[in-house]
C-alpha cells in the first residue's frame, strides 16, 4: 500500500524527498535531485574520532618504522588525542632500522585528524594520524621528526620532540 502510494506521488510530479517538482519532464532531473540529496547526507555525516584500538598511524620519525597499529591508548577511556601516549605494534618497517616489524613500542600522537580546541578559541586538526616512537622514559627513538608538530606537546612534557621537529604548528 505504501509503495504504491509513493509511486503515485512520483508519477504526479511530487517526490517524498524534494517536495513538489513543477515539471518533471526529464526523468533524469528527478533522479538527480534525489541522488544529490543522498550523497550530500553521506558526506556531511563523516565524523572524526579518537585514536583508539586498531587505528593505523603513520610514523613521522627516522626510527625505522613506517606504519604502526594502536593496541592501547594510555590514560584515556575513549582514546588518544594530540600529545597522548599509546602502545602500538609495528606493521611496516624499513630494513636495517632501529625497530622491527611486529615489535611492540610506545608512541606519542603528534598529528590527529580529530580537532582539538586551543585556549585562544581556534581549533587545530590535521589530515592524517601520525605518531613519534618513544621509549618507556618518553625519549624519542629517532633523531629527526618530519612534518608539522603542534605546540600542545609542550604542555604534555614532550619538549624533546618539539626540539627535533622541523615545523611547529
């Protein structure tokens, strides 16, 4: 019953999604308006989340690892954000590096796709999720840090990472 009444509305020039369509002479116009509606809804609902278990992160130092997967976010119920420490497993590594594939390491999140508010009212967010590998004492394993690093790391006591960074955002 509902399907037949909906099809009658479409034939009469009305759509359930777009209201009254004055002259649906071309069937492509009717289809285009409903397709645009659904595509815009899907893209507007994309949401950025915390760095949580099984999140793949890019490694932005010269420790030898290329990509790691988060095992656990330390000191956080939901997940890790900028400046937080995580436990990760190395998924891809360069041959001859300091860390090997399959090794469990600690890392500090230096770039996160989830936005973070600053005290001046602005917000900072990055295009990717990136991490710098550290040892248990919090000292970086690598000697260089590539790409921008936010200055919020100073509050989290990661000054050594800031001093190795090329650019501070």
